[in-house]
């Protein structure tokens, strides 16, 4: 499970950074967020290397509950 989660994180981070760069050219005032299920945030996103990556790249997050279909937290 962890290996798949790490792979998914690296893919999502790369897509997030590419999207931020593309949006910056067209709409520089738009803020891009990475949406993360609450369970993934509470488990995997607490790992030190994930936290360092989020800080280094200034990733903004939306934490959501997929079962209740609601946003639980916005993190800038």
C-alpha cells in the first residue's frame, strides 16, 4: 500500500506543479489546490518527506471526506 501511495503522491505532485505553471501564464491570480482524501492526509501526508515536499513547493491542499462528499479543511 505504501509503495502505491508514494507513487500516487509523486504523480499528483508533478501534475500539481505542472498545472500551477500552466495556470500562472494564463491566470496568475488563480490559486491551485491539491485535493486529498482525509484518510490519506491523516496517514500518508503526515510523513516527514511528504511534509517537506509540501513546504518546499508551497502546495495548497483541500482535504475532503469522500464518503460524506464534503470538504473538511483548506490548507494554504
